[in-house]
């Protein structure tokens, strides 16, 4: 591979209709633009968690988890090594199932850190995960993208890069994500090279690597090592892998092989049971919660026997279905209640929690999209979520990343940064001076106290419209979706690629080239 | 007034363009329809409150409230009687201000009940307010209405009646509201007659009467007495009045005159400071909360010296402004945090709390509308709100009642009924039988446990779309707003007027006729 940009190669390799040439143009502009690293706000919770179960109820769920872990066991398929490692740690293995005695999985999880540090490529993008600290990450895994301009279509590498750039531009996302959308114009067995390149090149935020095959996981790590160095990475978490359980109560070998590769490289894991109540688990939430807890504990226990101290996120993705149709539903009252309980369980085992996200089943960035997204996102934070996957862009149960929804979600991410700060009660904020200087019946707008607090008292929402009806109508009566369309386009125009040393960049390009030519294209 | 329907008179009195004749037609249909009373679900909280301040912080706010009540005092303008009543109760009066010693206002509030019962005209519509019990009421006070069909226009009596009917039809609203929208086609001094008639005739849910002049308050009560009887009403709360403070730190005579009339008739009051931070109070939330607390306590204290035991709701309407433009903003992080603290203060004084609502500054029922509405509504319930005004229909900071937004909000009211139930953790919901009967790798969809819980496990959302993209596209790619348009029209078609004895109805019509002809039309 020569010193041309990686995406120029992508453009060469994949025939695109002429009308989709905006990617090419924006890349040429981008070559001239290499800017400062975008600042990012940390998200620290100064509010209590919202615990909805009492101690006895929580114990009932924990006991059910122990029963599942002991009696039912967790299957590990196509991965003898993982079974052997668990066996060596004292777990009873019967066939391909690991049976954990009561408390055994929890004990094995104890070497995982309660908080860990996630190192982005820039100092501005290094964040604590766990305790009071939360990182927000964009959506993950959508095969489709949508915009008001082009409607819904299969995602391409250009889309992938665009979302990496948008996530990088936001002060309210701490993470570049993983498979932000599936670049379906790239052969399946080579996508990871292009995706990891984009995260490393176009962003400086932490990111997620590939988990779909052992060599792809290894490639992801090897590319990060070019940027961060192997020695540094062995002790510092610069990337993560999202490991889904194969619910109900199983892990498949593809996932556990990836788990081992990342853990051994000193990188982070998000262990996520993915359960729709009534399909991959019982329809009643207490059962589903107990099951998710069992699955997560087993996966985390494995990560710790592979390498004690591995940084893990205690994840879950629990949701409901429409019981008339079987379709998955999001942001529902039942799913939100379950999320709050997962938060209680995460604190019980003292591990960082994955929870929440701007989730919705809606097909467009409409009222339903934000009704469901707002309630699931707010709930995730109230649960004490430390790692919020799908914090921006999700539509259609994750099948689509929407450009407009992405920036809408960013707006709410900003609001939630303010929400998490809580209220600072002190002599100044109690406003004695304001009350004393303002005459009866007067407005407080011009008083000194207001002027002093003017700039920082309230989060300034830019996408939400608060102007008069008349002004709004004069401006074209735009919906939030239409305004969002303008915002993401402007963000992409304003994007400036962060700096990367030439020699590092060249090594990345060489690595990608070698890997690309070493294997034929495959679409599985 | 003859035995014609009241709204036929309204139609006679007010020339309407032909295209707006749907009201007339629906009224004719309605004459033939007189159905059973619509059932309604009670809303009882089985979740803890979400308290965000610690005891010390809360004490700082309470001390600031005491300082305001004592040093600044609360002005009562144009109402010597209220000042005299407070004076007689030991409150220090200086000019038109009542100065309460520390703890004095709180002590006067102590005769107000922690919970009270709200009697609708039908047994199905009688609800507890306070403690764990909440009632949801529609929006209040909008001069405009909007629909996808007609856009935004001044509200008419037909609109008012439509919203009363829609509220009546919902199992998730417990209350018919008050000035659900302003019927601007009726002279100001006679609107209350038509509005109270509509609440009594087209609904059987509790409602709010007029507060804009003493004779209108009295008329509202007199009309209710025709239906409920004076003796019954003296001891039972069948209606309420929303009394706004004239923030900052004042009540005007119009409101306190109405307060006295309702209290003396044994009816309920919602005492609501209405404060936009930076305008009618300081811009910092702790100051605003202390101010709202002071204003509410003073108003409630007055209600109790007028008639000890008067049913009151400890209200507030606190929000933020866009500090660049001065425009009010809703569902913001700062306003939501304030709402949670108001909840803590309501429990401190042991009174039912008004809080939350589906609030938004958006001009249309779009993503912004539901993003803001969802966060303010969910917050209001988490604060322990017992009385949620504006739970359906609000757009544009309350200037507009939207038909589409109304039914969207109803959907979320339904979800929140489920949310409030919390999780029932027991042997059955822990799902042991489901786990035992389901083979590894199988779906839980067909297992007995799922079938048993199938119907009631999840709230069934009808307006939210969870079908596949393809099915949604085939159905016309409708947004939630467009689907909502179909729903409210169908609801109005399905509406059946609840029964009312002829003699009662005739008395109501006679009363209205007498009052109408007794005064010339006035538009103030």
C-alpha cells in the first residue's frame, strides 16, 4: 500500500454511483485539514443511583442466578480451552457446560477492577470507566444507515468514516465505538482493517475492535499496537471488544476466542448478554435479570481466569418484545425497570455497568424515536451506567444508524452531562443577593446574580428550538429531524482530522496492505 | 334555555366557516350515543422516590425559604380579607406583605390532608391524590390548538369539547382538566359556563373550575352543585382550582379571591408558583426552589386559615430559559433536577405534590417534543408527583394543545402506569419453570410460562411502531405524529357520552341560560 490515504483505496476498490461522490470530495478537503484534538467533557455522576428493588427482592434474584449457574450451568461451545481454564479454576465442567457453585463465579470476578482507565490516542480522550464515571459511545452494528437526503440504504465505508468523524467532533461522546455501522461495500473478512484504521486515523477516542474471528481480533490489536506500542498496551486499555453471550445461558467459541485474545493483550472487554424477554429468556423481568446476571458473571469469570485483572464492563442488553407480534421493543417500562435492577447488581459485584442507550424501534427520527430513546437513556444513567453503548444514532432496533438521530442523541448526551452534575447548593446558588437586589415585581433578568451565572447556569441546547411560533414558522417550520440534517452536514464540513505522525500512519497502511493481499475476499 | 344541547347554542351563537362543520355532525351523532362510563386505571407508585439532595442540602434550601418568608415576606395584593385572615392567625403583616416566622407557614399548612379523595361524577372516576397515588390531567390554558389537518389556529369551543371527550376516553387520564384550551369563540366572561358544562356533560372525571373572577369561580361551583349537591360537596372534593402565585413572592387578589371561594365550598386547590429562572426568580435552581417553596407554603397557609382541612396540592411550575434569547425552555436538566427536589420538599411537609407533565417548547409533535416531554414527565413521577397537570397535549410551552401530541402523551401515560408498578419478584416471575422446561438453545416463546404471562407481562403500546421496516414502509412510512392523527379521529368517532339524568341536565342548561342573559358579553 502506498502513501495514498486508506479511504482512497476503498474508493478505488468499490464502484460507487457518481451521485455518491461527496465522500471523495470530502476526503480531498480533509487532506488539507489537520486540526487540534477536539475537547471532550467527562461525565461524572453527582447524583445517587435509583434503586427500585429492596434487599430481599435483590437477594431473590441473586439466588435465582446462583441456581442457574449451579444447576443449569453456562454452555461454552466450540472452545475446549475456555472449559479447561474454568476447570483448572475449580469450576465443575459437565460436557460443554460450566457449573459454578453458589458464589464461585462472583469470587472469580473479584480480580476485575471496579474502575479502569481507557486510553484514547490523545490526552484529551482518556477516561475513567466505573464508579461515578461514565463513557458514552455511539451505536454499534447497524447494516443500514439513513439520512433525510438519501433515505435508508446499506451502510458503506464512507458512512462508517462519517460516523467516526461525527463521534470525534462531539464533546459529549467519549468513545469512537466499534462497528458503528457495517461497511457492506468491503468484504466481510477485511472490514475490520478499514474500521480499525478509521477509528485510529480519524479519531483519537478509545474504540472497539473486531470479534467476529480470531484473526480479525488479532489484526485489530496489532493495528492498535502500531499506534500505542505493545508494551504500553499490555498494561493499558486502549481498546475494547464487545463480547455477546449466545443467550440463553451460553457463549459460542467465536466470542470466547476473541475474549481470550483481547484479555491476553491487556485490552478491555464488555461482556453483554443480549436477551429479548420471551425469546432468549423468560418473559418475566425478574427471571430475565437473573439470567443476564448469570451469563455476565460466567463471561467475566472466564475473562479473569484468562488474565486476572482484565478490565471488564458488566454488560447487558435486556429488552422486551411486542407480545402480539414478537417484534423487539425498546425503552419500554419493563426494560427500564430491568435496567435499574442491573444497576443494583453491578454495584453488588462492584463492577462497571453497561446499561441504557438511545434505543428505539422507530424507523425514523420522530417523536417515537425520542420518546423511547429518552426513557431508556435516562434510565441507563439513573441505573448508574458507566458505559453506555448505542448512545447516538440508533434507529429501528439497531438495524439503522441515522445521521439525524445521531446529532439529536448528541444533544441529549450534552443535557445529561449537565443532569449528572446535580445541583450545587451553596450561599451563592441559594441566591440571597439576587433576592435582595431585585425589587418586588421586577424581573430577575438584569440583576447582578443573573449576569454572573448567565453563561453557565443552564445547558445551552442548540438543536432544541425554543423560539416563538412566528420565528419558527418564518424559519421554515423545521422539525428537529430537519434541523438535525443541517447540523450533521455542518459538522462533517467542519471536521478536521487529528494529527498522526507520518511514520505511524505509514506502518498502519503497510499492515493493512499486507493483510489485505494475504487473503482472498470473503463475505462471511 | 330549551332542551336543545348546550353546544347547539354555541354553534348558533358563533358563526363558523362551513368547512369546520365536523363539530356539528359529531354532535348529532353524539346525541344518539350515550354509553357506559369508560373505565380508568389507578396510578399507584410501587417504586421509591428519587431523592437527589442530601439532608444538609435540603436544610439549606429550607432555611433559605424561611429567610424569604420571614425577611422578604409574601405580598397579597388587592385582597384585604386574606391579609386580615393571616393576621388573625398570627402572621406579621406589613403593608400588603405577610411575614411568616421560621416554621410558621409550615405549621399553618399542617391542617391540609396528606391525601385526599377526588370524586368524579361516576364511581369509576374517583381517585386518591397524595401518598403513593397519582392522578394525571390534560394540558391547561392553551389559546391555540393544532392538528395535522388544520395546522395551528385559535381554539374554539368545539376543540374544547373534543379534548374533554378525548381525556374522558383515555384509561390513563384520571381528570378532565380545567381550561384544557381557551374557547376563544366564546366571550371571556361566559367561557367558564361552557367549559364547566362540557366537563360535567361530556365526562365523568373530576375537573377544574374557573379562577379568573370571583363570579366565575362561584358559577363553576354552583354548576357542580347542581350535579353533586351542595351538602355532598361541602365535605367532598369534586373539583379543583389552579391558583397560580404571581411570582416572584406574591399572590394577586383575583387568585386569592378564587382560592377563598373554592376553599369555603369544600373544594380542592392546586397552589402553583409559576417561575421561569432568570425572569420571575433567580437563575440558579437552589434559589428558585427555595422561592417556589416559600410561595407555595404561603398560599397553602392561606387556604388553611380560610378553611382548615381544605384539600390542597403543593404545586410548582419551575422551568428554565434559553439564556441567549430569554425564551422559556422545558424538560431541561436543570428543571428536572429542581422537580426532584420539589418532591423531597413535598414529603418534608407531607402534602400531595404537583410536578412534571409532558412539557415541551417544540412547535410540532416531533422528536424534540417527545424528548423534552419524556424527560419532564418521567422526572415528575420519579419525584413522587401526585398530581400531574399538562400530562397530555402540550406543545409550544403550553400555547398550543395538539391533537396528535395529546394521544402520543396518552401512550406514554399508559407506559408509566406500568412503570409505576415496579417489578413483582416472586417464585413465578423468577421463572424457574420456564428455565426448566426450555431446552438449551431453544426459544422461550412457546413455553408454558411465557404463555401464562403472555397477555400481561408487558404494557401493549398501540401507537409505538415495532414492526419491520418493510411492513412500516408498506403502510406508508407514517411517523408517530401521522399515526396519532388517525388515533384521535377514531377516538372521537368512538366517543359515547356518559349518562346524565335529564332533570340534572335541564337544571344545568337553565343555570347557564340565566347566567348568560344576566350579563353582556365581555372579552376581558
